[in-house]
C-alpha cells in the first residue's frame, strides 16, 4: 500500500460522499459479516460535519438495513476532529495530519482501538479492534470517495 498521506485538515478531507465496505470478524467464534453502503459528511451548523452512514449489514448470512450517525466537530488542535456519537457523547479524537492515527474508546468493560490511515486523496481505512470479556472483534472499513 505504500506510505500514508498526511491530511492538513481532517474535516475538509472527509467532506462529501464515500462508498463504504466493512468486514466484521469475530475472532472468538470465527463468524464473519460485512456492511456495504455509503457515508455522507455534511456541514453542521456552527462548524464540523454530520456523518450519516446507511446501507446493509449482513451477519451469518442475514442482511439487514443499518445506519449510524456521528458528529465530527473541530478538534482540540488545528486540522483535527472531535468525533462524537449522535447524542453528543465523546467517541474519540481524529488527527490525520501525519496520515495515520490511533484512538482508544473504552466502552463499559470493552476497549475499542481504532487505527486510521489515509491511502490517498480519495481512499482511507479504519480498523477497529474490540476486546472485552465477551468480545473479540475486528472491523475493517474501506472508504472510497464518490463522484
């Protein structure tokens, strides 16, 4: 894949529509699934972006509609984002100024560790590893800019 592409301003980079392909693997059970859809980063009043993802999640061969919404607000340092759940709860900080970032999100007894890489102007990837008493998941998402 080569190196990472530095992004001076993550909000500017993410703005627009992206095709999403996500694989989900349960390392404990061996079960696998995936998500296919789109995510659109639209401007929020007051600054930042609203990330609206929608598509189809397939698990154990059963497809279901799926969606989620996140808020990407201006972060603590120039060019970064403060990522929040739709209800305003903090999720993680995203800093792609080097083209790569790792973020942790503790959730109850589980730890979510995300690794983000910018591949080029129109492609980026996130890999979330979720570990806890009842979870051992890897979620790999590839984003390709549409249009």
